[in-house]
């Protein structure tokens, strides 16, 4: 089906480029014209009377479709049609004498510029062969429109995957002809996209033509540049959003009751889920080491973060089995005491009872940490193990959630491009 559509497009393109011309002559006229034109014609000689003159060749490049783009090898395969025009003074005739304005001849019978793609990632093959005909006009204008599958090299930068963009350049040069003999010139400033079929994964957002590309002063060299960027919707919906949800769900392990015994199960399940997503994302991500995609660093960071959460979960469970409050560090007890007093202070303010006494107690306990550390056994008895573990769990929850938020924000700001 795709080949049929491509053939129809090529036929339509040829119809647009070669408008219909009414021929008033007969078959005898065509035979006579053919004999007159090619009786002393040599396709090996440049079509100039003075050998010091230059053959000016006008070129247009039509991009038909992107067949394949390989980020690992840095190559792109394109389906293209190249229109090539030049003047051959030996192929002029009087249209009123023969009754013919133009006619089609095999390209192997006429001189044509030997044009090659210098940036090819495959064998150097000439644009067009004898399977493509030329249309010769009575003015000496020769139209040559070969189709070609191009495999060119590209500059690959996977840093911003899946919002990455790449640049592919096509260098066109007349083989063995100096700039004094054959000079190429693009008729437009961009690659023609009139018959382009959009690609499902890549978008051609810009093209450019450079008629003055300087690789050598002796050769007429043209540069066609195609700017591609990935369509990231699939990666965001199928991989990006699920990974972000797992990242934000991870810290909720500290809100599960320790007595339920599900903390470790939850943490390990989240770790395994992250590992499964990382392996599936790794299958679709390009295997490129220079440069490494920012998404790879983000996934590695989330895996390390999940491992850290498992360790913190084990630590919180160890704190839950402590029976004597004195076994906790004194600075932890001081923080718990300060939070308890602040809570009591706010409660008294709302209730309107013992406001002055509670404020004094709150300020003294928060400003004088040294006295809070030197608590007596009687004071410590007022703080239970459950009070300490609650403060630890809530603190770990908010700290880890803040780390997730900061990591996601950093990745979005640094490695995500907004078009």
C-alpha cells in the first residue's frame, strides 16, 4: 500500500513539473527531429560552445517520506525526488518547423551532470540512471527528475530524549567537474515538502538550503539540511507519567501503620515496579553512550532513591520496636518535645485556657535546647515511643517527597524542551 501511494505521488509530481503540451506534429516529425538532434550529438561533451563557459544546473529537492531514522548509527533513509534542469544548446530546434514543443528521450542518450551525495552513509551512487527519462524542450532546456532513496548521516544528540531534535545534512556535488565547468544552484531556499508524507515518530520542523557551502573552492557544493524533532507524546503517556506517579507514591510508605507489617512489602513492590519500568524504557531508548540521555540519569536516580527508601523504611521499623525513649538520640527527643509543646501551645490558644503559661512553656522549650536535652527520667516518661516514631515518619515523608519534587523539577527544567 505504501509503495502504491509513493508511485502515485511520483506520477502526480511529474504531472505538476511537466505540464501537458499539445503536440501538433506527426510521428514522421518526431523521427525527423530525433535524427536531426542526435546525428552528431555526443553525450560525453559538456553542452557549451566555448569551453571556458560554465554549465549552470538548477536543482530542487522534493522530500517524499522518512523511511527510517536510526539514532544509534546516526543515519536517516529518505525517499526523495530531485528535479535537475540545464540548457543544452545542441538540443534546440524550431518548434514551428517540426510542430513539436517538447519530447521525451532516454537519459542515457544526452549529457547530464554526474551528481553524487557526498554525505552518503552508503555507497556513492549517482542521482538518476538510464531508467529515468528526460524531457527536452525546443529552447534547449532539459528536465531530469530522478527519484532516489537517500541514506545520509546525521548529528545525533540524545541529551534531551524524548524531546530531542537532530540535524541531518545532505551534501550534493558534481563528480569530477570543477566549479568553472559545472555550477550547481538550488532554485529554492528550502527543501520542497509539497508531497511529503508525515512520519509517525518524527517531525520535520525546518529545512534549509546553502548554495555557498565551502568545502573546496574548486568544486560547486550544495548543502541541504533537515531539522528533525521527536514526537514525545507516546513516551510521556506510556512511560513518563507512570514513572512520575511511582516516584511520588514512594514516600507514602512512611504513612502506613508500622503495626500492619506492610511497609517493607510496599517499599519492595515500588522498587520492583520501578525496575520493570526501567527495563521496558531501556528497550525503547536508543543505545547511545555519547551523549547519554538525561532520562537515563533520571531513571538511575529514581532507582537509587527507591533503594534509599527501603533502607529508611527498615530504620523506621527499628525505631518502632524501641521501648525505652532514652535509647533515642537526645536531639530527637528535643525535637519531639518542641513539637509537642508547640502543639499544646496552639491548642491552648484555641481553647482560651492557660494561654500565658503555655506560651512561656513553649518558648522556653524551643529557645533553650540545652535544658531540653537534660531532661529527667520523669520528663522523658511524658514522651512515648509512638510520639517519637510519628515525628520520624512524618519527617521522612515530607523530606523524601520534597526530594522527589526537586528531582522532577530539575529534570524538567534541564532536560525537557518545550516546543
